[in-house]
C-alpha cells in the first residue's frame, strides 16, 4: 500500500524512494542480517517521511543524501495541512492519509475495507460542495480546507457532484459499491451528525486527521 502511494504520487519514470531503500537492503546484506517484514516497512516509512518533508532540496539530491544518513527537513506538515489550499493541495497528502488510515483500521474484517486499494486518483472532492444544490454556504477558508476535501477518481467525484452532504452519505454507503471510495470519506460519512456538516465538523475532522498523520511521523 505504501509503495502504491509512492508510485501514484511521485515521478512515474523516477522512483526516488527506491535508491535509498536498496541502499538499506545492501547494508543488511553486507552485515549478514536478515530483517523481517515489519523492519523493512519501518525503513520504507522513514524514507517516505523524510522525502515528503524536505522541500529545501530536490528529490534527486534527497535520494542520494539519504544513502549517507537522515535529511535535514524543513516542511511544517501541520501548518501546511491547516492552510486553505483547495485543489492546490498536493495529492500526496491525501494518499498518505489513506495509507495511515488503512494501516490503523480497526475492523479489518469489513469486506469493503478488505477490497479497498490505494489507486491512481487525481480529482479533489469538496464534501460540502462549492455550489450547494440548496444554495447553502460556509466560509471560504473551511470550504477549501483539508478537512473538507478528499481525493477521488474523476468518475467518483462526478457521481457526488454538488449534492447535499446527506445525499452524498447515502451514495457513499450504497450497497452497489464493493469498496470504499476513500477511507477519509468513510471517517466523515460514518459520523451520525454528518448531515449537518458545517464549519465546526470540518475543523474537528481536520484536526483528527492531522493528528493521525503527525503520529505516523513521530513513530519513525
């Protein structure tokens, strides 16, 4: 799943995470140490975390520097995700959150969860729509905040359109769907109060999602 995030949000021709990852594997081989799957996953998560927060150097520079040790990263993840960027948010952060939610999912027997896969998506969905079918409005900053957005495929986004949030919830949990469109959306639509989805709810959800992402970074 994490490799899918890296593949679908990076340069298709140049997978910058691969060089430092192979570097770690070569060190294990030289030392005759055989790491288990969890240890290898931790290594890949650490590489991803560092590459995602280093905006002061290019990806190419970062991938080689990681061979020698940790990077000196500058991005304030919390500040970035608390901003109001709308469709300008990097798609990476939505996909990264999907991975974090997938990894920490509680009910792993849920059939729709078991069928879920991180896939290529490039359309940002506004949960509270930009042009609400009943003319309702919220503040521009909350409308375009990370808490009110999710990443979907073009066809998925079109199916929700400018419907009221209550209608979107019905569509999201439709029995015709064999998998969840988005795990982030699941956390939104599974809330019983989502029909009244407004500024307070958006900020609450955003805070919860940012906390989960920051927790993932602090564990590595």
